[in-house]
C-alpha cells in the first residue's frame, strides 16, 4: 500500500493528511471514504461542487489507478471542489 500526501482545500484552510491507497485502487473507490474520514475529523471541503484531485497541475482521472497516471508514492495530491454550471 502506497502513502500519498493529500492537501484538502477545506473551509478552515488547507489541511494535510497522509493517505494510504493500494496501487490497484482508483479514486472512484477510495475518495468517498477519504472524504468521509475528513468530515469525521471536522474538516469539510470548501465549496459545493464535485471533488477534483490534482497532481503536478493536472486533474487526475478517478477511474484509473494513481500509478497508471504517473503518480508515485509520497507525491503530493491536492483535493478541492470544482463548480458545476447548471
């Protein structure tokens, strides 16, 4: 299991957590659980949009495992929300 540094854009400011994600798991599977744990600790993402995860200034594909997108253990991932127009 690989450990990643995740920075969350929360209503209280930027919050860092180290998160373990298996190399074959994708964000579709694990992000809801990670965000649930974040809320249990009293942190909520800022904004009302859909979550977005960025690495090296690019938005990650939630359906692909992180290593298949070039992300390595200990890399920094930034989680925020994107507004949906509608």
